[in-house]
C-alpha cells in the first residue's frame, strides 16, 4: 500500500523535539510529528490538590487545547463557550493519566506539576504528539528541581511514549496523519512505558470490526514505532 507521503506502512512521520522552547516555564518543548505541532510547557506549584494534602505525595495533571486556526477552518475558543468540550476533557485526562504512570508520586514530594499542551497545527495524532512532548517538558521540569537540589533523585520510573496505529484495506499503518485517521477502518491510540508496558489502549472500529489477531498486530506495530 502506498501512503501519500511515500512512507512505509510502519514508518513514522518526521519527528522533532525542540526542548526549552519557551523562557519562563520550568520545562517546555515544541514537538513536531509531521505537520502536527504541539507546544508543551510544565509548571511547578509547591502545593497539591486538597485530596492529597498531608499524604506525602505529589500530583501531575494536564490541560489540552487547540488554537482556533490549528485546523483548516477556525474553531471557536472553548473559553468563550464557558467550558471544555467532551473531546478536550477526554484528551487532557488521558495525558494526565499517562504522565502519572511514569512518575513515582511519592518521590515527587508534595508539589504539583501542570503540563499544558497547546496544538499549534493539527494534522492527526494531536493527543499522541501531546503526550510525547509533555513527557519531555515534564522531564525538563524535574531536572530543574534536581538542579536546585529540591529533589535528591528523579521520580521518573520509565520513559513514556505514544503513537497512533490504524487499519486501512487490511494494512496496518503507523502514525496516522489526518487524511489516514479520518478514513481508516480501525483507529487505535497506544501509550507505553518503556518497551514492554502499556499505559493505555484506545481502539475503535470506525468502518470495520477487528479481530484479536489484528489487535495483537497493531500492538506490535505500535511497540516497534
């Protein structure tokens, strides 16, 4: 099967991480996965949410948004609507869960790291790009704490990564762009710790159902990516 950008079916789009992209955040990164660009920033607060007070552990949370012209047509800013959409809430919860999976929250201490993910340009895979950039920003923020000797050891357990996979005409494709994502038969987003642990598997039969064998093949393709 030929992809429009001439990639092999299991090949990634051009991938670039630009660390320390902004001046003020304790950690920041501009991640580019093909034409999907996401700015991620990590901010440290020396407090935890009320439900964690006195429990000697920290918290990681995330917020996600798309700029009005990150897509072909302008979308309304969600702040003007008064609330985040269901899609936005789902994605930022996914990012937060993923980041917490790679951190020993007890070693973080009673502090919160908030990671903001702002999509500058969207061409499919914004949630997976956000997770990848968010992990870099989180790592840089933790390095800031280590440099200041606020922390004596890193609370990062394993590296975190995410990728999309899909099935089109019985071919398993890795790292879908918007055209592929919107027309695939099966769509899946996968988040992993290291090379052998899954954090999240989100799979949907968009046009067709999929078998256990196809599911395992998609997981293997994601693992390789």
